[in-house]
């Protein structure tokens, strides 16, 4: 019998023999082995009123055979479907469990407490005491055993705690609190629970909380393989509930600890646990712990929690977690009398940096990029104050976490046409050492007025346009971030030329941002767009990228085609009470291609919008900026994850995408290249056409496609496969490009312009034929 309660052929034959003996009235007291015990339990489940069968259960439990862990697990699956209120039914599995070791008991009974408690409550009333006793090791003075009694060893994190933290967690000062943490089963702590916690809390407990939660923030999921008969299934585990509950108790206890490290640590826990498996996705590694951390931040309140919540907003995509973040922000905002977005403006930490983004102290230097150096040296001498160095490194770590969140927040403001007063921009985006790195490199526009880049004149901020005209907004003048969709082609061209001329690199595409206007085809389809339909995308990568940009709900696989697992849609909540929808499906060959495992490729479909009432909205009625930014997400997903980018690609789709017409994103890339080429050392070897960058080498002439980066060699259009390795030549780019395709194209161009110097045989063989 296996752990799932299934019998082998030999077991079934033995069952049949025992049935015959029982029906013939033969004495059975002397029957040996565990299969007899399993038979007795199974047949009692079918006919519980038979006194002979009840007597057999007593005999088995009193003359216990040597049980294996798998058979014990199978016994529990048998009795799960038996009569709930018959205590005799459970005497054999209880006695069998008692015959195996404590680690094996925990594995065999993994699901039993929660399964019976939830779905067999009458049985659990009988089993609660005996099962708890079976799983509780005797108090022998072993600290690891005391920890295992609370957390078991259900997952790698619990095993690590029992190994590395046992002496601290099982100390007389902390063990009562550890047992109390295991009672943190509600959605939030009650006053009574917190009162008891306060009575037990002490300095050693506070120290161990900090160290354990730092381990939680650094913890990542593990994958386990489980053989089952002739197949194998995998399970990804971050934390099991038996581990997560006492950890939630630790998080709740943070509400009572007033230490400077507490708020940032709770932010770390919320980000790690709220992020999806693998670091992305619309699920959460542990929603239980993420919500607990956010709940404590909410109850702590204060402006210091806002930057941590901003980090969660930038990274986490689980809607229920984000709802808690939004409620917390709104509550803090209400107490301060500010809108949440303005509250976040005011609470970005400076990390001790000066206006130039630098902090220096006793020779140590911390830069905005998080680098720590000493008087310009690559190595830091041992004579430097170690406490100060540790503080610098800790600050650098927090700074590196904050920068992506702030970049995300600023770009979101561009995409949603957020409006500020000029004095707010100056104080929170230009003078601030962190957000200033973004704000000073962006174009700001007076509402329905002129636009310019920030320049400081006599200590005051002004705006200067490409022609050098200076604009001095008044403090209360409404301003927003300039977006090309609202401006003429000539104005956009002027800004792009100006950025190239002054060598300004923007933190994200603004002047070079793609614009997606309604096409005649979309006017004809009226309520949906097929502009990005029919692309073959790498499913996991596409899902992660879209999730990172706020899309949720995309879930495809081979687990149930009958139930629609081959079709799905990604959705994104937008402003103006609109929701964007993008359809995806698996192609007919995907199951065989993936061996019915994890889906590898998906096919993109149409995009449409709905209103708050779930009615489809005609594309012409979707605000132009909203439509453009939504289609930009789609273009980015296709441009980064299309199988047409793969060196091993083949077939009609690879040919059409890899060398076909350019999307809006590729057209912007072409525009940037047109401005960059005259500045390059290889300019005399390059020619730009509509779809290709032509590069003349000494051996051949090459055509690099501006959309995919794929290469054709003249004169016979042979395909040249070059797998990008590193960033190649360092060339000024006017924006930090998503996906890096512009960098890849330039790197290939520099390589091929000097094709006689190429030493990689995998490339030279293709070139020389």
C-alpha cells in the first residue's frame, strides 16, 4: 500500500484471500503483517456495525506489526472517508503512527490536522488530542526538538530554523513566546493576543525576531519532486502554513518593538513574501506574511512607512495585497491631510545624500547608484571605522531598493498625466537627491503651456526649451511631465535632437517614447485591436514582463484543456474606470512540444477595453494617452519575448517577425539610430534604411533588422547567428531602453564592421561559408 492509499496487485490478492477467510469464519487473530491491519481498517470502514470487524481492529492495535511510513499515510487516507464519529476506527492509524519516528510522523500526517479540522470536524473532535500528542516530542532538553514541536520540519526554512536558531528560539527567554507565536491563526492580532505578547516580550526575543525575519526576507522557494507510481509531480514550496503561522506571530510582535530597523525590515518581508514565485507574477509567495507585514506597517502609521509601501507597490502584483497597501496609504494620507501620491512625494528618504547625490564622511563616499568607496580607491582600507562602514553599506542596500520603486512611480506619473504645482516639483523632484536624479533629466510642461528641461539659475529652478528660451513658472503654476502624444512631430523631433546634442540620458523613454494612435484597421474593428495579435511569445517571460507592468490574470497550461486552460487573458486596471484586456492562447502543437509540462510558448490575441460596468468601450472613446500606453505595453512584450528573436527560430512567423515591418517601438529605435550614427566611429561603414542597419565589413556586408536584431549577409541573404554576450561597445544612448535591443544592434554593428578581427569560430564559419 502506498502513501496515497492505493493497493498493489499483490495487496489486492491478499485482500481477496482475507475476505474468503473472514466469510468462512476462520480464526484470524494470528494473521501477521501490516497488510492485515490495512485490510481490517478498510473493511471496517465499509461495514462499521459488524462486531467481528470491530474486534479485529482491537486485535491489530494491540498486536501492532512493523509499519512503514507510507502505509501509515495510506491508513489515514482510508479512515478519512470512514464514519466520522466512531472512535474505534482511529485506534489502528493512531497506534501505527506511534510506532514510527517523530520525523516520519510529521511527514505521514502532513495533511491530517488541517484536513480533518476543515472537512471532518466530528472526527477531529476525537483526534485532536491524540494527534497533537503524537506530533509533540518529549521535552528532553534538545532545543531543536522544542522548535520542531512548534514548526515541525515541513519545509526548508523550518529545517533551517531548527538547525541554526534552535538554541535561541528554545531558550527559556524565548520558548514561551515561540509557542505563543504559533497561536497567530487569525487574520490580525487581537488586543488579548498582543497583551499576552507584551508580557512575554524581552530583549533576546526582539533580537531573534530581527534575525529570523531577515532570513525570511532573503528566503526563496524550493522545488521538490514527488514520485507517484510511474509518474512524478513537482511541488514548489516557499513556506508551509505550519511554518508561516509562528512567523506571522513574529511579524505581529514587531508592532510592540520600537527600533529604527523595524520599518525597513517589515518592508523587506512584505516585498519578498508578496512577490510571486520566482520573483514575479500575480500570485504571492506568502500572502499570509505579506499581509501581516503590511498590517503592522498600517498600525504603526507615520510617514516612515510610506517608502516601504511604495516599494511594495512597485514590485508586488497580487491584487489583495495591493488593496491593503492602498488602504494603508489612504489612512496615512487622511491623517496628514494629503492625497496618497503627494504623501509619497514627501516621504522619499534622502539616505543622507547631498544635493549632488553624494554622501561623504571620514573619507567614505556613498553614491546615488549605491556604490561605497574610500577616497576614490577601489578597495576600502582596514583602518576605516568598521561601524561607519557597516552603516554606509546598510544605507547603500536600502538605496538600491528605493531607486527602482521611485523610477516606477515617476514613469507611472508620466503615463497617467499627473499634475503638480511647480513648487512641489522643485522641492520633491529637482532638489531631492534621489528623485532629483530622475526629475532633472525629464521634460516638464506647464499645463497648456510651454515645456523645458530644468535648469538652476541663481538658486532657482527654471525650464529651458531646445531653442534656449527660459521659462520661469510661478510657485503655484500647474505642471506635468511632457508626453509626445500631445505634441507635433516637429516639436518631438526638436526635443530628440536636443537630447542628443547635450548628451542627456533620460531614466526612461520620454522624448523617444513610442506613440500609438488609432489606425484605420482599428477604426474598422471598432472595439478591439489586432495590432499585436498572432505573435508567438515565450510564455513565462511574457507573463513576467506584463506582470511587472501591472497586468494580471494570465494563466495558461496543459492541466485542463477541457476547462479552458489553453485560453486566458491578461487584464490591467487603468485610470478613467477602464480595464484593458489582452487575449492569449496555446497553439494546437503546444502540448506535444512541451511534453504536456509547463507551457513554453503562447499566442497573443486581440486587445479590448471595458468600462466599470464591464461593457466594451469603442477604441475611439478610450483616451488617447491610455490607449497609447496600453499598446506600448503590448509592443514591449512582443519586442522582448517574441520567438522571432530566437537564434534557433524557424518557420513563417520567425521569418515575418525577424525581418518584417517595424512596430512603433522599432521605429523609435530607428529614429534614435539616425541621430546616433553620425557620432559613431563606424559611421562611414553604416547605412540606415527603413528596416535595416547596413554594415559594411571587409569580408561581407550585413543587414541588421531594426526590430529583431536578426542579421542577413549579402549577397545571398544568408542568416548570421550571433548570440549577444555582454553590452559590447559603450555608446551614449538617450534613454535607458527596455529590453536593450538598441544596445544589441549597436554591439553587433561594431563587431561586424571589423569582421576580419572576429575570432569566435562559431561566427567566422558562418561568414566565410
